[in-house]
C-alpha cells in the first residue's frame, strides 16, 4: 500500500462515526447527553429572544411602544386591574380618572427623561400609580416619600402588563417581555423600582413635570365620592 493510500485510510479512520453504545445503559446515557444538549440550546435561544425583546432604541428616538395605541390601552387596563384588585371603594369610584392620570405621569416622565424599555417601564408605571393614588386619596404625593413603595404591588402590575389578549405586533412584543419579567425575584424587581425612583426624584425637570401632572389629582376623591 502506497503512502497516499495509507494517508487516506488514516484520515477515514479519524473521521469515522462513533459506534452506537453496546449496552442499554450506554444507549440511555447517550440519549441523556443529547437531551441535555438540546435543552441547553433551547434555553440559549429563549434567552436570546428575551434579550431582543428588551432591546433599547437610541436615546433621542421614541420607542415604538410609546406611540402604539394598543400599548397605551394596555397601560390603562393594567392600572385599572390594580385598582379593582385593591377593593378600595374610593379608588374604584374614580378608576377611569386614576388610570388616565397614571398614564399621564408615565408619559410626562418619558418626555422629560427617557426611561429604558424593559423592567424600568413597569417600575415607572407602578411609581406613577403610587403617586397618583396617594394624591387622589389625600396622602403624600411628592417625590420625597418612597416609603410606601411595595415590590408585591409592582409585581401585580407587571403580571397584568404581561396578560393577553393582544391586538398589535408591538403590543405582543411588550406583553411577552413583561410576562418574562414577571418571573423575576423580589430583589430583581425592587432594584429597578428604586433606580427609576432616583432617576425621577433627582432630576429637577422631571420632578416639575410630575408635580404638574399630579396637581389635578390632589384630593380628587371628593369629586367621585360622597
């Protein structure tokens, strides 16, 4: 056998397919490894999809979700769900007003200081809910009082934001994002909540915008209850 032939034979042996396991135990072991690799690959794909859903836009551009009518309705409906779950008669009496004012605070902050698309949007909407309901009910409504913020309430709002049905592609992307984020741990929700609070509280322009929107909310419960 010549040298070229021997080289080809050696190469073929190196590239030969591994033989199947000779025993049932070996076969089960091989299948387990394949299933493990498949599961890891699927997790990587899911993580990649979640990352793409939480992607941001350039700082000076408006995120499409802020302009999408169905996303706007989702914000309003999620706040309304929070009010219903509170079982507070005074809040229920003015639920439509409160939901719209929460959205107004959310948009006022976005206009003054862009907040990153993702969990910080959920935190911002919850902070708007906290401020508006406090002002509406005659409680502290300025940005010097964060002691009433609750991770449990923020989670309820994020869960609501991640609920079906959907009516637009942009809304679907946002719904899937919040559905994923609703499974975060309490610290992973609390940290962005306080981070957004600091962003809003420490910027004079944002504080002014928020206080301007909150002014009509002060003790507004007297307009809806007797």
